[in-house]
């Protein structure tokens, strides 16, 4: 991520901070998405206290992003939301490649929530666990390449989105070079989105994402 940053941008993961709440080894279900959110809430508040300009989250499902925005004033960017809206500026229809079948339905609802269902060409599963994707094996990449091409050639997509942060990290750059249509890497995109928002002085609306009333009463 640091290598993709613009000059002057510093990317850190607060490795010296240990949240009270653990995180699941991977996120392949709504259950695991919800398990991951208390940790996110802790870390975004700590990031703002430390003076960070923005927070990037690390799961395409964007678990807890809306709620996290209520807790802080700095931008909180989810790779899924950023990817879906950007894809619509790059083509008329997009496909999303999910890691496993269990994430297909939640990704569809993510598209619906974004108001972009009419732009969706397809949702396809790589049928590889997130843990296995992280290994970066050649066989996984070849399967991904085949599915990516089918999204365009069979499903009619103009743009393909990698619907998993680990998938984007392991193969996003290589895949983008091996096809002749846009492949949206949510990790890189989130970083550039953060740089754009910070550079233009924009953050999420506190009308849309106000501080929770009980926290406001407590003076948090």
C-alpha cells in the first residue's frame, strides 16, 4: 500500500495498538463480518485520536463502515463501496468476483444498497477460501483469470471488480496487466480515494452519520 501512495502520503496499520476485540482469521460470512466490527470501532477512534487523516478498511464487504463513520470525523473508506461506484464510471456494467459462494448473497445486497443493481452484470465465485487465496498460488491465479474473462465474454461486463481484499492484494496488479479491460482493485482504489478526500478537505456528512446519541450525551 505504501508503494502505491503518492509522495507525502504515509500508510500505517497501527501495529503497536492491540484492540480489546479479536478478529476472525478471514471473513466469508455475515457472521464473521459482524465479529470483526467491534475491533474496527476501536481502531477508527484510536486512529482519529492519533491524528490520522483517514481510515481504510480491509474487507470488500465493508463491515461496520457506516457505523464507524458515526464515531469519527475523518473519512472511513470501505473498498467495496469505493469499487462499486468507481466501476460505474469506467463502464456500463460490472461483474464482481467473490472468494466463495457464501459471500455471493451478501455482495448482491451490497450492490442493492449502493443502488447499482441495474449495472450489475454478474456475481461469480472463485470457490477458494480467503486463507487459500492469500497463498498466491499459480493455480488460483489461472482460475481467477479464466473467470475474469468469462465475466466480460459471457456475462457482458465492461469492468470486473475483485470482491475480496485478499484477492486484490494477491493478484490485482498482475490481473490488471493480463486483460484488456478495467479490473478494479479495491485496496489501491481506497488509498487513492483517501488521498482525494483529504486533499479536497472532504469527509462523510455528520448529518448522515451523526455521533450516536448516547455517546453524545456522555461527551464522547
